[in-house]
C-alpha cells in the first residue's frame, strides 16, 4: 500500500511541476516495482492520470495559465488520439511497446536538453 501511495505522490508532483510524468513514472513503476503486466500498467496509468490532470489543471486555472483556445484544439486531438492509441495498445507486442516508449523518452529528453 505504501509503495502505491508513494508512486502516486511522485507521479502527481512530477505531473504538477512539469505538466508531464504520469505515464513516464507510473508505467515503469507498475511494471518493474509492482510487477503488473505491460498492457494493464499502461491502462491503469491512463486511469490514474485523470485525477492528477484535473487537480493540476485546476491549479493552473486559478493562476490564469491556461490558453483555452490552444487547449481546446489539443483536447479534441487528444481524444481522437487516445481512442487510436488504446486500440493500437491491444494489437502491439510488449517488445514493440517497450521499444517505442523508450525511443519516445529518448527523443523527448534530447529535445529538452539541446533545443
């Protein structure tokens, strides 16, 4: 129980601080610390991100940091992308998911450091 709360706390802090991190923290933690299978870990992570996003979004709203027009258009794309991603998750092998996720994290890290 304590591990699960600490994982949620860590993901929440990173999500609130960097506006990212739920999946980057929770998926590997679920798989390697809690020993949950890859697909269930990803699905559970998406479910857990909702309250973190709501809470962080409320705090950003109170500080007037939200660009509503941009957010609305991205949300529409995110809904469509989420449906596509959830369907692809069912069809991809665990090995390919790991490779794709790792490449994404490397790409994002390089972009953040150098650009």
